[in-house]
């Protein structure tokens, strides 16, 4: 019965669809598939924002065949050939939402078409296989498991986002809810999107049945998709414009890499690079492939240093494109507690420190020997990064910068060790219960002061040094001032706690 | 004598005025009134910024008659007819600053013209009556009284902004000054602008007499004007460009709705909506009326969801324009202490909680039964908002979002209740003096920790949930981390205070 | 041998240089000198970002001779005549990097040319002598000495940025490293760039010898250059575009003048001026000289009020250009502890307070009598600033604003005095060791709370008042709320400390 209704609706919609297809033929250079025309026939009325967004995308104006006509260095696709069904039509609704249906637990019959709700990296790989492959080995792709499977990280997450109730004047920690997990840590890291049968939803077109998705919507970088793949391209190329411009502008990375724990965005905003970006970006070309230093842009954004294919104005390659976001990084400034070489693989559960924990450093700073890249690989990556710096800076300028960064990393790590020693004193005097008591090391006040030292203040100083900017941020806003003041507060807390414990006993 | 001087000045100015009128005839499509030409004759020299600002406005280029020639859905005016004196001329200085003179205590004789200093919403209603009417019933219009007449809110204001002196090692709270009131709370809420006779001011044209205004300048949303009206259109359509573009861009709302207490702007900046806005706004049309989703903009600003007339690209209405800023809201996330349904009327003094106080919730969270909208009205408004979401998001996406928001509101309210219980413990143990002692509940350290829980951290988490963004903000910056840490600090404060009170006694 | 290699390289590069010179002849209006063509021949390959940046600059398109053809009010150069060697060629690499070689300790033989690494204000003075002269007398030019030579400021710097280790449960302060000095305080204030002989660096062109620079790179405003001059024009006109647009946009000042200690940028962002700037700047002309109020811009940026040559649309001068950044300021809102009149000279070491210290106020607020401008000079400067305000605001509006500011300064200073009295109580009770014990007044917890009062919160309130914006910032973010709460915390700290000291004794 419902299928008949849909059929009638389809008939009624035939005329506008045909008209729309004609109109859009003028707008887009590539023809639409009949399926995509049908999608748009309804969706331009029911989700007009999506259709208009897509109409402004390159996807709506190009076909794989047209994309292949560009010189390799100018291509946005990395596949060399395409199925006939895709080759000559614009990259429309159906072309993306119908791929690999057998793998998609979220596939359903929608108005006579077999549609996936979620488009996954494995689907995008149809045209962009190199990017998908690079991404799949990165820490971003493994961002869910790296958080949930690591007992230390997981303990920190739960301490922070769990509900707390008061019982007899004491704080009792209750489990966190999936909803809160979803909109805090896992909003960036990604959720595991699960399908729980079909459910009826009430739309403007009447009631329809759709796969019921749990932990949805989410565009976290490590989202586990209903087809089993990991990642969400939409995290950086949002929604239906799939814009390279948006991904290259710093606001995209800024959604997750920001103050107080990963203050890349805050440091950038207050740096000379940021200053020039904000003053001049409107004159730059954020769509050019390759991206030509000085010509297309006069100051780097995040993507310049970490991802994009960068060349000189004449086309000489300075850095190859990568979608493994750690590929140009040799050291990891944040993560649990001290700095350390980058992990070998995106799945960081293989790391082991001297205490056998899956952490890149020990509690007192010793770097793990298993799972981190070696000195040669570190040098190779740092040279890669330096060649980007040298596009605009002299060799001495660049070298001096990296020497200064090395020193800062050491100083910050030593400040964090000082904080750790105070924490140990609190534990040893039973002023707080932590690791040495087999208890949660994150829930006492002094433990939380200690967390601030490395997760907030230490990171700020190291990022400011690494990105050569934000001196005031590293001094008074979230850096040396705070680390100094907080260290003093840790000491006072120990004194006050000893005093109040003493007076309790009397 | 002075009038003669002014007459001579006017004569001397005749030639440039005439020339200017000729020049501007070319620039503007509508002719200037002779009065406005006279204003500009002097003011282009003495306040050139104002004249140039106005020359860039639509007001300088259009007359009411021209405005009425547009289709109703494209109109910026809501009046249907106009006085002859206004109908055919550009909307210039005199057209606005001369209206309703008998009501304006700030009206004065200025160079032979009867001029009001302040242009009020009642004056703007000449052309925009629907907007003025909607606004006048809103919480924004009543923002002054809602703060000054409520004893609880007023107590918080005074505690925060009053001067404090030290007497015998104790902190003594002195009354706040009108100047500081003016540039803190009442800068956003609005001041009561009073006229205290005339005073002589020293201008570049010599000494002139003007009405002496108290609590001026101010463009707070609830400003009480010298004609008795409430509000300042200039709060969002600033100065003499009266720009719809400025009002639609998020920087306008951001002046008051920001971190730490009303962090709408901070959440927006770190959300996907914000990311797309910052990356792409330069390609959008912020002046189009109606505002077409996906076509004129690809991501919402504050105005999209809360105010603007939104249609599809083809002109199908998705949401009607409203200048009652709560009209599309069902729940109130901030305000004193816990979440609650929106007030029925902008004047919130009619609300009563179970303790008889004019507050939307009781101290321990129970929602007031008088003065708040009922379930039907809540559903109606939420459906209105959801239809905006569904322009770009599927029904399931939208529904899941609202389910998650409902849960977050509950969790945050329960966390705040936990904090309230600790505060009660401090009061009961006489570690701080508050409500149960008939004393100021806002001036002890633990009371201020408790305020942080709901005014800063709880609001941050709820806003981040509602606007589907800023997960790191809700986690580490100003949300769960801080609420957890601060709860622990409340507990420690109680312990330290008991200890120090104990040692005092000994 | 090396010179021969360079000669061969030069020969090989001859053809591309010649071709490039031809190409750029079309791009630039002024011809390149042969030396600059040679520079570009290599550097377009080895530092392409620099060359492209310069190609977008006015320097690449104009010669001094062309610059002098403009009317004086429209000129960007202040010299009246130029050497023949410079007069007719574009302002290229060699024209700037070869000046005054005998004074430059960083001069070296680079591929057959005598090149300075650092271009100093004395070099820029070749074309911009008035700007250099104004700047050289300003506090910015003396920013290094003002920090290092003042024992009080120096003590604060060291307390904040020094490494700390834990010995027997006590915090021990170690000296700060030059690297950390360099990337915190002195990143903004400037470093002393020293030359330590030559060193070999490994470039893409092979190994070359360059002067070895210490404390480099740095673009702090008071940088001490290898030619002995003070300042870095690149601080505000960054890199090789030397852009007036960048200097006039607020992001430039924002690199150093920001939250929490000098929150000009934060206040601007949340002000009405900022709102209009962010909403409309893309329509403004940031390159126009003179800068015409209302026409070229509708809202001020930092440069408008503090530096630029501002005229009406018809060219009537409202304010003269100045590169002495204090020239339009009468009062100093920040600096050590209380507000005070502006210093007479950029070198503030000549100031003496009543205790003989080189500070503008005494510990309890009395203003220094030596080294600060008198009342007449204050009035003159305030009138200068007011004439800028009056371009867009009425006389009464402007006057009322300044009356309010005066009151706020007094209230904040009295709040800081209250905090100082609590600190004195702590010192007198030996709860902390400070000035009266001849000890560091910045390293105890209560001392650091006291610093927050004036350095963070007081400054925020005063800046918000002065710039007529950011009421929420001054209320809840970093102002009255924090000052009130922190005062209470100082009192509680004294109580807890007394208690713990008491229990120690028992």
C-alpha cells in the first residue's frame, strides 16, 4: 500500500523533477543521474538547505570523467578509473548514498531506492582511495578505541563527565550517560553509530520507516560507521558542499583543537601567522590545487603545514598531500602526561611504558620503548616540516626555532615532574587517594590541579613554542603564570589538608 | 541673539547644503527633505562619521513609497501607509529625530528645528510597527525592570559590582555606583535615560544648549527612553546604517550573549554551524529579504533560528519573522538556578515559585507554576524550531538532537542540585551565612563557587547541547571538567572551614 | 673556491633572472635594480613565500620617485628626497637589506653582495624618517630596557617564567632560560639580537656561512638590533608585504594587547565598535591614505584612535598620523599597580615614586611626581582623542563617556587598594613573606591573588570602560565578578593559613 502511495507521489513529482533537471543542467556542467534527479525532486522542498549546499559544491558540477582530465598534480581525485555508472554523471545524492549497500547496516528502501543514511570513508574511497588509505592508519581514524580501550584515558573521561550525587556530605560518582559521552569527548573522537532495526518517523511527506540509528548524528574524526569503517570525512569537509576551502581554513581544525587542552587554534589566533591570515585571507585562493605558497596564500593555515600539497608558484613540490595528520610530526606534545615521539600507528593501544601500561610515558616521565617512532623517523619528519618553514624563512631562522622548541619541551616536562612530585607527596601522606592506593588518580582536588599542569598549562606553552606564536597566552593566559601559581596552590593544599586532617584527629 | 547667529550660520551654510543635496541626489534614489539637507549641511563637517554611515544605509536611498512597491514578503517595512510628510523622501536625519516631539522629554530646539536626541522604538514604529509590537512584549524590552525589581537578581548584581573596602580585616560591601551599573549589567540590559534640564556643551560650532541626559549613552536592549518606551533598536541595528546585515551576523548577539554566563557566541564559534559560517560567509547574501536557506546562506547565524523570515530558494516560508526573541523557544536554559519553561510574558516579575519568590524555580529545583508557558505552547514552539532544523537535517537527525538536549538539561540540573546540597550543608554548619540566616546568599566563597556551577558551567553545557556544538567547551573549557572540579573544591572548602573554625575556638 | 661556485651558479641563474625581470616588469610599475633581480633569481626557488609576499606589496610596485609624486597628505613616505641609487627603482630586497652596512654587525658577504640579515628602523628611516623618529621616543621602542632594568618588573618576570623544582617538599625557583624569556615576555617586548661570529648553515643551495644570531628570530616592538637601533617595524607591518592594511586591522595589535593582562583586543571584540568592524570590514578601504572616517571605514580599529592620519571625506584633518603609540593617551591604565598619567618619555626608568622606586605609583597608590606628564599635557591629549570620538558621536555623548571612565578608574584603584590591605595583613602576620621582609613579593599564593586583582581584573574593567565595550567581560568574564570573588578568596586564604600555622605550632 505504502509503495503505491510512493509511486503516486513519484508520478506527481515527475514534472518538477524533469524541470529541475533541466534547470540544473544549466547550472552544473555534468549531467545528473536519473536517481539523483529523483532525490532532488523531493528534497529541494523537504531539505532545501542540503540541496542548495550541494548545488554550490564541485561535486554538483563535475563528473569523475571530467575530474580525470586535469593534470595529476591538479587533481582532487586519486582513483584512476571509475565504474561506468558513475563516470559521466555529476557526483549527486544517489552516487554517494547508494554505494556498497551490502556492507551498510543502515541501508534501507527509501521511496523505491536502496539508500545508506551514512556515507562512510569506504564509500568516499570510490573516488578518493589514497586519502582514505592514509587516513585509515592515522590516530584520527582510531580516535574512539584509543579513548575507550585505554583504562587510564577512560578513567579520566569518566571522572570528568560522570554525574555526581551527594551522599552524607560525600561526592559519589555515577556512570556517565551515553548522551553526555556523545556530546563531550566523543563528539570530537567520534561515536559508534549502531543500527537498531527500523523506526517510523513523522516527516513533512508523512510517516516513513527509516533505520533507527543510535549515537547519531555525529561527525567525530574516528566515528565507527554502520559499514564497519572508521572516520567521518564530513568532520573536515562538512555537509554537502564537501569544500576544500572549509577544510583548509583554520575554523575546521579549531572545532576540536582548542583551548584549554589542545590549544592549537588559540595559539594560531594570537600568532603572526594568524595575524596575517585574518588580515588578508579574503584575497587568497583556498581552492587552488596544488596550493602555491606566497601566491595562493601568504601565511599558513593548519592544512598548509599538516596536510596540503604545497608547491612554489612555478609548481615545484615542497610537500606532498597527506591525510595522515601525524605524517609530518615527529614529537607528540600532548597526550598523557609528558611529551614523547609520535606513535608508530594510529592504534595507540600497542604502546607500552615501563610499568606495562599502554601509555607513551611513565608517571615520572620516562618515554615508552614500544610503539613510538625512532630517531631516524623523527628526523625525517622534522626535515619534512622544516622544508615547509623554509619556504618563507631562512635556514637559520628555521633552525633556531626548532632548537628553542626542543628546550621548551624539556623545561615543561621538568615543571610537570615537579608537579608530579607534589602529588606523590600528597598520596604518600594519605591526603588524597591515588595510584599507590589503587584508587582513581583523577578525582581529588590536588589530582585535578596536577592534571591542569600537563593537560592545560604545559600544553599551552608547548603549542605556543611549536607554532611560534601566542607569547601572552604562554605567559599569562594559560601558561607559565598558571603553572607557577598552580604549583604554589598544590603546596598550600597539602598544608591545609594536613592541618584539617590533624584537627580531625584531635 | 543666538538665534540670529544660527540664522546667519544657516545662510552661510545654504550654498554647501544646496550643493550637497545635488550631489546626494545622484547617490541616493530618493530625494532628501529640506530639513534633512540642512542637518547634513553642518553634520557632514562636525560629525562626518554619522553622515557617511547613513549615506551607506538603505534609509538614505529609499522612501516609504518606494519601500511599499516591493512584494509583501520582500518588504522591510511593516506599515501599510505613511504620512505625506514622510512618504516621498529618503529616511533622513529629520524624518527620525523629529517624531512624536510631545512625548520626548529630550526634545529641544536645535538650530531652529525641534529635535529628539534619542530615537526610540515608538518612533521606529512609524514604519516598522509589527516589529516594535513584537519586541515590546519580549523579555528584552523588559530587561531593566526584570533585573532591578527582582530582589534576588538585584542582590546578585550588587554583590558583584559594588565597591568593597577592608575594615578590621573584614570585607565591607558599599553600594555600587550608577556609573559602574551603567557599564556592567545595564550596558546590555539597558539604562533608564533621564532628562535633567538643559546644559551648555562646547562644540566645534561654539557653545550650544542641549537636554542634559543621565545614563547616556546606552544601547541596551531594554533601555527606558525619554519618551517612556522600552528598548533600543540600535542595540542590533547599530548607529546610522541600520543594517540588516549587521543584525544577522553573529557579532551583534555576541556583544551580550557570551561566555561565561550566556555562552551562545562561544558555543557557536566552536560549532559546525560556526565553522561553516566563518569559512564561507563572504559568499553569502546577508541583505536578502526573505532569507533563503541554502541559497543566501549555507549555515545558520543566531538570526536564522531566532528571528528572520526564512524561506526555501523558491520562496516557501519555513519560519515567519519575529522580533520577540523568545518566540521560537520553549525552554529557558539560563536565569536563576535551574532550567524551566519560557516565561509567558517579557515582564518576568509575575512569576512565582513555591516559596513565593519571583523566580522560575525554587532553590532546590522545583519549577514555578505561575507565569511560565504550558506544555502545549512548549510543543508548538519546539516544532517551530524543528522545522528550521529540518531545512538541512533529516527528521531522525533532528529528533535525536532534541532527545539528547532533554537529557542534558536533566543531568545538569541534577549536578546543580548536588552543588546546592553542599551549599546547604555549609549554611547549616554556619560556615557561611546565607538564605537560612536571612543573609546575602552570594557573598561567601562557597556561595560564589555554587554560583559558578549554574551561572557559568551548567549554562555552558546546556548551550553546547542546544546548539549542537562546542564539545571541548562543554568538556574542559567551561563545562563538565569545571563543574566536577568545583564540586570537589566546595567539599574541600567545607572541610578547611570546619578545621579553621575549630582551631579558632580552641 | 666557493666564490667560483657561486659565480657559476650566478651564470646558470642568469637566464631565469633576466626572464623574471621581464615578467615582473609587467607586474610592477617600477623597475627592479640589478641587485634585487639577482636576489630574486635564487630566492624565488629557495624562499618562494618571501618573494611572492613582496610581489604583492606596494614596495614592489613603486619607487621613491613615484611615491613623491603624490600630494603630501596622500604620501606613505615622509622623506623629501632620496639617493639616486634608490630613487628610480622598486623598493626591493637589495634596497632594504644593504643599507648602512658599517653599522650592521649582521652584515655579511652573501653571494657577492654585502647583505644585512636584519632590516632595522634606522634602515626604514631612509624613506620613513618621521615615523622612525616618532617611534624611537615611544615606550614601544624602549620595551626591552623598561622590563629588564626595572628590578620590580624583572622580579615579576622571573617569578612567572622561571623553572621550579621541588626540594624537601618546598618549591625552589631556578633562573629562567633565555629561550623561555624569548618566547614569553620578550616575544612582545623584543629581544636583544646579538651576532656571534659566522656559522655554517646547510641550505638547499649547499652550505653557506652566515652571521650567527642569538635571540633570533624576533619581531618584538623594542627589539635591539645588530645596528644598535631599537624596534622592529615588522612587528606591525609584517614580513615582506609591509602592509598598511595589516597594521590597521586589529589582529596586529591583538598579538600582544590581549587578555588577561592587557585586554584591549578582548574588549574590542565584544564592543559595538568591534561588532561593526567584524560585520562590515570587507566593504572598507584599509589602504586609503589619508583614512577618511565614515567613508573608508564605519567603525574604528586600534589604528584609527591611536595612530592613523584621519580626515573627513572631504579631506579635513581630524587627527595627524603618529607612530608614538602613546601620543594620544593621557592616562596609563596598566603597568604596575594603579593607574597614573602617561610617562613623559618612552624610557620609563626615569620615573620615581615616593619610595624612590622606578614605579609610576607607590605600593598604596600614590602617583609618582617625577617622570609623568602634567595636567596640561593630559588635557591636550584627551582633547585630541575626543576630537576623534566626536567624528561619530555628539559632544554630550563623548563628554559623558569620559566622565564615566574617570569614575571607573577611581573605583578600580580603590578595589586594588582593598586587596593591597589584605596582602599587607598577610605579610604582617608572617603568613607570607614579601616586601616588608625583603623577600620576593610575587611568589606566595596570596601575592599571586593580589597580582590577579590589578594585572588581570582591574585592567579588564578599566579597558572595558575606556573602549566603551565588553560589559560582560567587565562583569563576569574577567572583571568585577573575579575581583569580588578573589578578594573573598584572599580573606579565606588568610584564615586557612592562620589555622594551619596554628596547628603546626601545636
